[in-house]
């Protein structure tokens, strides 16, 4: 049973149905539940006391209440309840039930709502589960199995660790992107030329700020302590960076930037097995024809692209295409690229 | 004549030769100048007293000295000197000569040095020129003409305005990306799972930090006052954002994020005429095959892609492809996409 038939709930429902489950569901907006039924996302609308899996995929405000309600009602033997909220400690602290397993599928789409629901939304993504010492092992195993069966890589974290880490790697960076964009916009109000100087690097850094901000007040309210702590650490680091510039400490600056470059280059691009992959770097003009040429070339050679990034240069419209492929295929791709006049380098993904 | 035969100097030389100029050049590293000659980047090695254009493309430390030397020597009638340094006030202040026009082509490449030199490096990029009240109008006009002839959109700014704006839109964002990456890396040292939670948004925000940091100590030293001022303003804004989170001010937070979203969506993607362009947004799974399909489809239809972005979602591997094309072509592309099962929306680029 799925409670909440938006993007995530709808995608879970579609994915489960595709794997043979009978999926009932409901939504606070009953018209939306009927729409989900009509669209073939659900088998039935309404509460199902026989359900052996309940996925709470409502907006944050209703997660705890709906989870407790599901656990209090009659459920099939061994049935489990899980949720998909992006902040975990408040949820697990409030629920504390052996058959509740907190979850956070790190999947999203620019297309919100039921219309974006996709049975393959979770393939290759990380799905965090936050079992606690009071969680029944079998309940955890069942939820884990379901998440993995939808194609996700499951990662178990404590609720607190989850919240700390997403504050550092998602929440604070998102708020920082918005702040950078607003700062540039404020300056652009007086200097219209500013936006003509905004090259690929700035666009990359502020891209997430273009998203619809609806969920962010909830996320910030629920994860406030971790976000504030991560902000304070970042503000300290940024102040130290500012001071390196103000004091003209070239060696210190170079040291910090060298460290960042090394860390960014070794950032794994997905939940993949990095020891088997290699990065093929191809300097290219930042034109789309070239991108299509190279990616279709890989397709023609039967080489599966595990990941792809366009690293814009700090300025201008040159860049380097980073193509992540299986180590064995990397030399093959490099040779074929060379035949077509593209110089490239291959490095194992550390 | 080109002084300094690295990426920018080499690209200028190649571009000028392609347009029929006789291009001599030299480099502090004489072997590199000979290499440029052998590679057909230069017509001749050495100082050319007859040159009517001198482009100083050395590392920052030598820009002022080389510019003054060029202006002091015998030059052809009406000859002009320009440079390509990324910080302008220190250069123009030190040189103050009627036939010197400071310049900053906003072009770069991930591939540094002569091997990256490309005659088309400047096509479609912004080339800032910083004439002052003491610059001869004819000197400015000549340099402007040359930059435009290489395909760049020329933007004239005062040296001070240039330095202020690049601090806001390039220097401080770059240093912030490095700081975010180092912060995540420090946390990852204790929580290895962190890097598995780093989704597309984080990768976008830190991508520039992967670049070779060699030029940054110079940039930070030369533009220190503007960078420190921009940092201080950003730190104030980030502190205000942190305080919104700490105080649970949902309405305030939503207001700031809404403003950022509106600003980011209206950020022009290149130096183009936005009233004639439209954005086609195509929700896609973040897989390369899809990207190639759509971009080659546009090619097949003869539709020129002015710009292209992949907007990753905050989490997971769904995204939306933003294809910027001529307004008239947008409907055509949308129809063809629809025939192939891709839903898309078209909006004029404001």
C-alpha cells in the first residue's frame, strides 16, 4: 500500500506493480488517488488492512501521523512500514516501532507529481535506510529487499548520520547555490554586464537553485540542527579562505585548492564499483554536435557509459567530456576516439 | 605579434593566421616558441618592431613589464598593445598608455598550454575590453575589431567594474566550490558514506574545483580587494540564510529561495539575443543514450542548438534537458520529440 501518490509514491507503485505486486493506495487529495487508479499506477484506491508493505510518501507534515496510523491498524503478519522523507531523525524518533524502517530514496525528478512517476526512477540510485536498535531485523530485511528489487543500491545509516551527511552534501550546498545566485543578481541590478560574464562554472554552481523551492522550508525546519552545524563549519572554512586571500598567502591558497582538486577528481560519480571503471577525458569544444558524436560512437562500439559529465572550463565555452566506462572498454573507446581526431586520456577511477 | 604562446596566446595566433595576418611571437620559454613555429602557430619567432598589434598573453607576473616594453620600443604607426590578464585594474593602472587597451577574453579550455590552442576558442565568447579615459579611441576601435573578428562578443567595462564583477561571478564562486568540496571531504574522512550521497547537485556545484589551480594564487593576489569585498558580502548573505534556518523562518526562507529560482531561470545562457530564443525542456532519465537521441534529432532536423544544459535533480539520476534553440525552431523540435515519446515544454528565453 502506498500513502501519497506524488512523484515518489507513484514511482514506487508503478515499480512494484511492474514486479507483480498488488498495489493499493490513497492520497490526502482523493482526486489524485483516483487519477492514479485511472492511470494504472494503482490497482485499488483506499486503505488495505491486508497490505504487507506500507510506503508513506506524503509531504513531510503527514509522515509521522500516517506512519503511526498504519502501524496502529490491523496489518498482515510480518507487514512493515517505511517512509521516504528526506530527514530521518525526527521521523524515527517519533515512531520508534520495531516494524517501521525509515527510508530515503535519493531519487528525484525535475518533473514533480504523479505525471513524473516512473517505475525506473530508482534504478542505480542510492536508497538510504535508517534502521535503529529497536528495528526488527526481519522488517529491515524486507524493506531492504524491496528497495533493492527496484534497482536501488541500499545504504544503511543511522538516522542521525543520514541527517548530518545530507546537511553537508545536499542541504547546505543547495542553500549556498541560492545565496550565490541572489548575490550575483543583486550586483547585476546595478551592473547589467555581470550576467554576460557568468560562464559555465557559475551556471554549474547555481543550477540547483532553479528548482521549485516548495520542499525546502520543511527540510530546513526538520533538519535545522544539522544544517546550522554544517553552515557554521562552512562559514568558518569560507572565512579562512577569505583570510588567505586578504593576507596574500599564496602557498596556503594553493594548498587548499590542490586538496579540493584532488578530492573532486576522486569523487565517485554514482553508486558504482569504482575499481572496475575508468574515466576517459576528451577535451572538446562545448558544442552539442561533438557530444552526440562521442556518445553515439560509444553506443556503436557497444560500450556502456556508466556516467558522463561535461566539465566546463572556468571561462568560455571549451570543456572536457568525462566519460566513465568499464576499465576494459576504456582503451577501446580511446582508440576509436583517436581514429576520429579526438585526443583523450584514460585514468582509472580511484 | 604575440608574447606568450600558451593556450590563449597560441589560440590568438592561430585565429589571426587563419584570417591572413602575419603572426610573429615569442615566449619566455624559447623552446615553446620554437615549438609554436614548428606547429604552424607562428609565422616567425622573435620580436617584430613592425608589428601593428601586440597581444601580451604571458602569465600575470610578466604582463605589465612586457606591455611597457612593447610600448616603449619602436612600433608601426597606429600600432596597439593589448593583454589577456584576468584582472584588469592593476594592469591598466600600471600601464596608462593611450595605445594600450586592457582585455580579458572569457575563454578557456580544460586543456592548458599550446596543445590546446584553437583558432575557434573565442567564437561566441565574451571578450571584455577595459579602455580608460586616456585610451586613444582609435586604439580601442582597432582592438575591438580584432576581438570581434575572432568571433567574440566584445563588452567594454571599466577596469574596476570588470574586477568587481569577475570577483562576484567567477572568483568567489570558484573559491566557494573548493571550500564546499574540502568540507565534504573532511566529513567523508569520518563518514565514508557521504560520497555515496553526493548527487548531481553537489557534483555540479563542485565541478570547477577539479581544475588545475595554478593561476588562482595570481588571480587572488591581483584582485584581492574585490574578492575580499565580494566574500564579505557573501558571508553576510550566508549568515542571514543560516539564521533563517536556525530561527525556523519558513516564509523568509521561501522568499529567498523563490527569488533565487527566478534569477537562475532568467540567467542568459550565453552571449546571445535572448528575445529570439526559446528553451525546450525535456524531462529525461539521466542516461547518455537519451541525450544523444535528442541532440542528433535536432541535428537531423537542421536545428541549431544555441545552448544545452542538463539540469540534474537535487537527488537521484533523473533530470531535465534544456535545449536552447531559435524560437521558430522550438515548436518544430517539440513536435518531433513528441513523435518519439518525449514530453517537452517550450518557453521563450526571457
